[in-house]
């Protein structure tokens, strides 16, 4: 980090109108991104149906996802380059330099995704859930919460998609909790706690690895920094989850 950011030189830069225009376009890109992800049709709002967004991207606001957002940011990046007065070569070189910063992160995410796909296609995730649920069947409340918490930490590492993990595991673990007389609602809390904890340091998290890559922070450095907070959070989580399961 010192190599990338440390500087003993002070540079005075004028905040020109060109800079203001670039910042405005940058902010505008994220406002449109937020609007495009809101399910307007489900809310009974149809003013965004059709129009220029659907003509350009094939989908109206409320139906955009990764493909449409990628194209949107690509177009805005070119516009920003033009406003900034960059030449064609400078725009291309800047784009390539930006993608090179996260290329290693993309490769890590691809590998982690392949593990998730392999587990789903071979049903190893179902096997782990089946064996774990049988092992937790006869345990008391405290051991059940601890075992479920550890299970979700393991599964969150192997299945980085929270929605995918919830789809696979909640019917099994929630049903198991209900069967032995415990609260299925607290099982959802255990899922959130385990998944949230592991996503603070797992290399299979796209958001984490992408952020570290763009900030030029090594993964080992981040693990050393977050090690103690993760331990504290995990212990606090267990106390809260055990208390909740005993009370509810």
C-alpha cells in the first residue's frame, strides 16, 4: 500500500469545468444503474416501459441486469473519455489498464464459480447437507446452533452465491429445525450470520476480491487486518444466535 499510495510530493490541481462534467456523468451513471434495477412493473409503475433504454439495451428499466449494466458503464466510460479530452488511443489504453487491475480477481472468481457449479451438478452440496442434518438431529440446542453456524460458514465458502445457498439449504435446515422443535426463523439468522461472516474474508467473494484488486491491497494483508475482528464477530454471533434459539 505504501508503494502505491505514499507520496511526499504535493501537487496543486485546478478543479476545472471539465472535471465537474466528468464527475456529473460518473454520478449520473450510478443513478441510472439504481433506477434500472428497481422492479417498477411489480410496483405498478409503467412510465419506464419502452423508450430509449429498451431500444438501446433490449430491456426497459426494472429488467436490467449484468449484461445491460456492463454495456451502460462501457458507453458512459467512452463518453467520459471524450468529455475529458482523451484521444481514441488514450481511451482504449485506460480501459485496458483498468481491466488489467481486476483480471486476476476475475480468474479467482471463475475458479470459485467452477467449484460451486461442480458441487451443484454432482449434488455434493446436497450430500453435505444430508450428512450434516443427520449429525445435528440428536443434538441439544446449543450444539445445534454451533454446528449449523459452522456448516453455513463451510457452505458459504463453497457456494459464494447467497441466493443459491439459501435455495439449497434453507428448506433442509429450516425443516430440520422445525422437526426437532426449534425456530426456523432463527435458522435464517444463522444462515445470514454464517454467510455474512465468511464473505468478509473468503477469496470466493467477488465483491471482496474486486475491491481488494482495485485498491491494490494484497489478500494476505487483508486477512491479517481482518483476522481479529472476524474472531470477535463470530463469537458475538454465536452468543446472540444461541440466546435467540433458547428464547424463541
